[in-house]
C-alpha cells in the first residue's frame, strides 16, 4: 500500500509539472494593463494613424480613409551590408529598412562561436525587421506606388580599426526634394541613430512625419533556453507617462489595436536576453500604435509630429534604434524606463539591488559562477539571524519528537486530545510551532527575486563556471548539480523533525526526488545557487541543532 501511494504521489507531481508547462505556453504572457488617458500634444499637431495601401506604412493623414491593405513589397536582392565591431546588419534599399542584424559578440551557440546570434531576419527563420520612413502629405513612403528606392555610394560599409564612427547615407530624390536617410553607428555601441535630411528645392512647402516601427511574426523565442515551465516574456512593451514599462503581448494585439499619444518615451520588442527599441526625441510628442498587418505580423511603432519644410529650406528629424543585449547600464542612458525591459517581474525593486551586488562581485572575481556563490554567501549572512531562529525552532521540535511520539501512542486516533496534548507540550517547552516557517517566508521574496535575476540577466548567457559547467544559462549537461542539490535536500531533511502525520512524513521524503526532477532542466546558475544555499543551511542547522542538544544534555 505504501509503495502504491508513493507511485501515485510521483505520478501526480509529474502531471502537475506538465500542466504548469502547458499553462505557461497558453497564458505565460502578462495581460495588457488598462490604457491610460493620452497626453495630447500642446505644440505640433499629431495625426490619427490608419493603415495605408502600403501594408508596412502607417498614414499620417487625418482625413484619408482607410485604404485596402496590399502585400508588402518584397525585399531587394542587393542589400547594403554594414559592419561594426558589435553589429552586422543589412539594409534593404527599398524603404531603407534594417532587414537583417546579427550580434558578433553573442554567438548563437557556445560550441559555434563563429555563428553570431541573429536578431533581425526577413523570412529565412522568422520575420523581424526595424522599419522607418517618412509618411504624411508629402512623405515618399506614403506613395501609392510603394516605398522609395534609395541608392548608396557602395554596397558594403565597415568600421575600420582606426574609426570610432561609421556613417551610411542613402539617397533618394523626387519632385524637387532630395532625401538622405542617414545611419550613424558608433564603435562598441548597440544603438544607432537613424536620421532623415530633407532638402526641399521645390516651389512648394514640404509636410510629413517620421515613423519608426518593429515588425515581427508570431514565432517562438530563439534565445530562450528555459524548459522549466517558467516562460520569459516575448512581446512588445512601451513607455507612457503613467506606466514606465507597459507590456503589450501578441494576444493583446490579436484582440485590439493600441493607440496613445506620449511625450518622448520608447517602443520595444522583448525576448529572452535581447531587446529592440525605437527611441524618439525626448522633447517630441508621438502617436504610439500597435497593430497587425495583412500577413499576420505584429507591429509596434510610433509616428512623430508634423514636420514643415518651406520651399528652398532644409530640415532634419531622427530617432535612435537599439538592437542588442539587455545591458541595463546602457539601456538606462538611452531613455527613462528602458532598463525595465530587463524584466525581473513584480519583485524588480528587490531584484535590481541584488543584480547590482552580483555585478560588483563579478568585477572583483571575474567569473559569474564564483560570483553567484559569493552572492549566496552574502545573502545567507544577511538572513543569518532569521535562519538561526528558524533552525532553533526546528531543533527544539526535533528534541521533543520522542514526547510527541509518546502522545501519539497514548491518544491513538483521538485527534482532539492529541492536539490538546501537543499544544500543552509546546507551551511547556516554549516552542512556537510556526517559528520555523515565519523566517523562511520572510526570505522567500529575496529568493524569488534572485531567481529572476539569474534567469533574465544576459550576463549569464554562455558564461562558464568550471569543469563541465560551460554555460550557466542552460541545464547541467550531465545533471550533476541537480543530483547534488537533491542529496543536499535529503540531508537537510534529516536534520528536521519528522512530521507526526505518517502521510505528511512520506510526502516530505519524496520532496528531494521531486525537486531533483524539476531542477534537471533548470539553468545551471540557478541550480548552483540552490546547492550553495542548501550546503550553507545544512552547516548552520547542524551547528544550531548540536548546540541545543548539548545544552539539553547538560541541563
């Protein structure tokens, strides 16, 4: 009967785990908060956005009715290649969109350092583009004939060793107006400036709006390494005055479009470890919008205020595009709230200082594995008084275990008298039955915050520790750390008092096995934290238990 019960419990644990996996697949993305009231522009008038007959381009005409969407024009065969030390991208001359982008500093796989991670793609594996243009009354991207075809001086630009900046100019002329779409890239930076220089040599004033957007299909996250039932967020996000970090999931875009007017801000697309964001000028008022095109792709972007260029005059408008890893120090300098795209969940206010401390330790030790171990030790020391109180309570419970067993034998199945006897015993021995739980509950927010720090931080990606652990962001290839974690859980359990209820005692004995199974696919960095935490807890609990037992023997 005991064996049947044990098998049933293990089966229930496995089924529960599979249910969690399915729940995260279906509902793992956060719902969109209620839209706040838009802050209207007090300077340049902002247009109402609709879809144009070019599926990729939002129109900026307040009076133009929505036209039927047409298929987006295919990418040009001769792409313009641009390379810096940290970015390798391709620009489509048709529209000047960035249709491919790889990150040379971040290999796709650790065993293939020569193959960089691909962020943007135009249909080989997924659709993910950074688009920008000029729409509005005279915008060349709003033409019914399609988007403009730019020309460049060469098809390949590369940042040389003696250069700190690379400028790529694309040219287009129409109806007496010369357009220059300029890309400015800096050495070592994942952000680049996209500018439009408008030289109006016609006899009429030029009126238009700059737009910038990110377009992505609904495919999965290529950078996600988790298979543990915890889904990292894949979807859009934006900044508003009321919400510095507002998620807009693909499910939200399926249900309805979002349209708001914001001052400055940013729009972004998030995935595990990497983020892409368009950042307009901080002093501009922009219409932010999410929508879907006729091919089912998801679009998040903004359209800036109207730009008026008199005949014979020149003007410039620009925005910044960030495409790279979620490095908080860099994101914070670009725009307020952009660092929140490193999504630590609802405990971000605890996770942020934890990551700061981990980063400072790494500056000293130079290895993220040893840094995790040192961070665990520091957190354990901070909570030492609380842990000590918990372990003292457990030790006292362990000391009176024979007396509890005697009460059980005395009262048998009479639960009422058994409970009364236990309460009297606890009162006599000055034991708080909740004393072992409360300190642990206080520490749980810190443990959960640390979990998200280790899961979400790009610094852990492909970071080695020692020996067989060559990537702290993926599972232990030989499952050695999870097995050690299970052993430490079992040892720690032996130091705890045995529950008086037989069924509860059996469940507790199965917990190390169940948790070992769960941790098999956890990132090695997370398992390392739990192993170190368990080892420190065992040492602390053993020491306190021996102290109390020695005091009891002497008394």
